[in-house]
């Protein structure tokens, strides 16, 4: 069973007023995000609930959800590390930094640590190219990365 | 140095409305509201301002294409910034959100729009919060809402967060995404100005374009058009990244030699020479060092065989291997192809696979021709411009840096012979 929390309900209300009443489908990205903020990922039950709210079939919700890369349909770590690997970061050696990060966390890219603290993902361009190499952890950007800086950041996250 | 968008960019606390107003913020709006909407439209037209999102379409002309007398109509700001190498909109939104709001209000007034959305890429959650706070401040001061500054003009602006998909930067895919669909491009025409959001006339402009409307209206069309070249007016934010000493966003007058922009970014690193540069983001052809004096403007970069694109100048020195960087870019397009049309969905995959083989020392001589052949089968045959974007680095890399390909291929041959 999935139910939106009180905080989520308030957030949903704020989102729905942005669109014409007959166009509430526009809020689907927001509702998926809110469900994910609440539970860490978007479950099939959450998609059903979103469908009920917006008069959409669960299959439709899933087809939209699967199009975008920022929704997780399975549980992820408390911190999701999105590591940019695109050209500007690549020119500044992001491959080695990514490997360093994976080693430090003792996982492969794409995996979650056993204590469910960190998930490490490859990301496409994060639009901070002139401060490359760049990663994003949950909603925070970290720029001009070095191995030492990465160690510091990860050690500070508990 | 003429600084229009970046004039106050490093002023402490500029994102706050008091600080913004102290530096002349919203004064342009107040004066503009004394003019008729058509006059503002004329000013933007006459200024020669062109879209800064990638295509470079004349902004005023686009506004004038809005279907007449059809209401409601919408303004959508494109803050999806995801073209690899591009990070200028992020800096504007981070440090000067009110400039964008003022620009959006001016555009909405000129175009008689009463509802605007700012489509912000999902990764910019932090910027969305900053922008929403700025919106609140602007409502409190009466710059947004009903009867703005007693002009009888109404405007509401909302944020809309994306969720990770490069293709949503393409305006029609963006509109689908805003309508709650998968972000797949629409068939054009009809263009958004005729049938856009919810089937209504819609202006879609890039963050930087809308910000530039403020200095255009503030200083007048003539002053703006006095800057730049014949076909490229005004200033442009250039995101310099890669192998330079001090990468960053720089505001330059259009027509400035590319080499000077690289110098602004600190020049090349110690002991290194320029090898290649991509002037306008990953979607445009890369150029060899010999073209670095090309004036940075729409027409000169085009004449040099590339494009100004989004204004992302990616610099590679002689430590870079063009095949390896092209592979990265190819992997990006494969990942970001929305899958709607076959030449792009399949072509991006094949380009990636063959480049991967060459890069890992398993290539064959005929692979170069194969890459060209696949590119030819994609060129102008894809549903949206992403397909053509994907082949630009491949074809330009082969044309200008064939030695990098041949080196890897001869290594592959030597490896095979040794086995
Ligand atoms: C694949 C693709 C991605 C695009 N991404 C962006 C983007 O991230 N930001 C943007 O402003 N324009 C982007 N565009 C260009 C938009 O389609 C559109 O031309 C632009 O938003 C219009 O605004 P402008 O006239 O102010 O430049 C993209 C186009 C394509 C084909
Ligand atoms: S060219 Fe690529 S991104 Fe564009 S519609 Fe076709 S598959 Fe989608």
C-alpha cells in the first residue's frame, strides 16, 4: 500500500494549482518526484496512486516515469551520487575520480553500498562544465573535484 | 569590456530583490509598462537579438509569429540547459534570478501573455528553490500577479521541474513534458508560436535570451545593435571548459576572436598546445587549432564549418585524443536518443559501438567509412535535430583529426599481427 504523507499532500496541492484544472496531467512529473522524496523511490503502488489522483492509468504513469532518468523504481541509498562523465569532465580525468569513488565506497558503479548509505551512478552533463569535474549528491552540486575533496565530502556524510 | 548580463553578476546577494533593485533592477520594467506592447516587440525586433538556446532564431521575429488574437497564450522559459559544455544558464539562475523574471515579464507584456512557466531541468533542484523564492519576492512587490504596477497587465509565473532527459531541451519535447507526457519531440510545423502548450500559441525562449531582453529594452535597440557584427548583435555568454587554465563563463561581444576568449579563460595549460575546440556545445562540429582566430559569431563560425550553438566552447589540448572524446559524446547521444525514430535510435547505437571498437584497439580500417556511411543514413533523416547533432562530432572528427583514428587503427593492426 502506498499513501502520500501529510507533507506530501501539501506539496501536491502547491503543484496542482500551477496548471489549468483540466490539465492536471501536467503535474505528473511533480507527483512522481514527491512520491520519491517521500519513500526514496517510486513503487508500483505509488504509480497507481498517482494515476488515481490524475485520472491516468498505472501503465501511463509507468510509461512517463520510465522515460526520465531521475526516478528510481527500486530503493537506492540515502545519498545518490551522480557522477558526470561527459566530455568537459572527461577532459579533466573524471574516469579516474569515478574509479576512486567506487573503490572508496567498495562498490561498482551502479551499485548501492551494503549499509544503504550510497548509490553511485554515472551521469550525463550536469551543466557545471567550467567547474569540472562535477558530481551531484542528492540535491547538492560538488565541483572542481579532486580525490582528496571527494574523500572529505563522503566522510562528512553520515 | 561590455557587460550586459554579467554586469552585476558577482555582487553579493544579487538574488535578493533589494540588492537587485539597488542595482537598477525592475527599473526597465517600470519604463516599459509606459510603452505599448507593440513598441517593446519592435525594440526587440530591431535590436537583432537572436535566440541563445542553440538555434539562433531572431527573437523578435519569433514573438511576432504568435497566432493573432488566440488566447490564452503562454510563455515558456527553457531552463533545461543540458547541452554538454553549457553552464551559463545555471550561473544566471544561481546568481541573478530576478534578471530572468524581469526578462520574462517584458516578454510576456510584449506578447500579451498572462501565464508563464519556467521549465527547469530536474538536476537544478537547487536553482528551482532560488527561483521560487525570487518569484515570491516579485509578487510581493507587485511585479507579478494582477494589475502589475497598475498597468492592467496580469502575469503569473510558475516553475516546472523536469526529471532528467536531454531531449526535453528541444522545445516541442519540452512542451510535451510540460503537458505530462514522455518528452518526445512533436512534428513541426505547427510551430509552438501557433500551436504550443495545450495547443495554444506559445513563446519558448532560452534563459539567456530572456535575460538579454532586459538590457535590450533598457538601452534601446540601437545601442544593442551597435554591438557585434552584421548578423550577430549584442553580447553572448560563452561557457569555456576543458583544457584551459581558468575555465568559466565569459560575456563577450559577438565577433570577438575565439582565441581571445580562450585567453580570457587563462589560455592553455603549461607546456600544452591547442589541438581542437568545439565552439558551441557537443552538437556542433569540432574545429582544429588552425581555426582558433575565427570571430565568435553565428556567421563566422558557420563559415569555418561549425556553429555557435549554445555558446559552449570546449577546449582540447594536445593531450586529448579526439576518438576518445568523440566516443564520450556518442555515448551521450545514444543514451539521450528518445527512441521515437529509427535512424536516430539505431544510428546512435551503431556509432557508439563502432567508435568503441576503434577506441579499444579492435577497429578495422573500413570502420571509418562505416561511420561516415551510418552518419549519412542519419543526416536529415531523423525526426528532430538530435540525430544530426549526434553525427556532427563524428564527421568533423574524422575530417579534421583523421590521424587520431588512424593511429588507433594501426595499433589494432599491430596488435592483431602480434597475436
Ligand atoms: C536536442 C535539442 C536539445 C536542446 N536543448 C536546449 C536546452 O537545453 N536549452 C535551450 O534553451 N534550448 C535547447 N534547444 C533549443 C530549443 O529547441 C529552442 O530552439 C530554444 O529553446 C528556443 O529558444 P531561443 O530562441 O531563445 O534560443 C535544444 C534543441 C535540441 C534539438
Ligand atoms: S532524432 Fe532521436 S531524439 Fe529526435 S525524435 Fe528521433 S529518436 Fe527522438
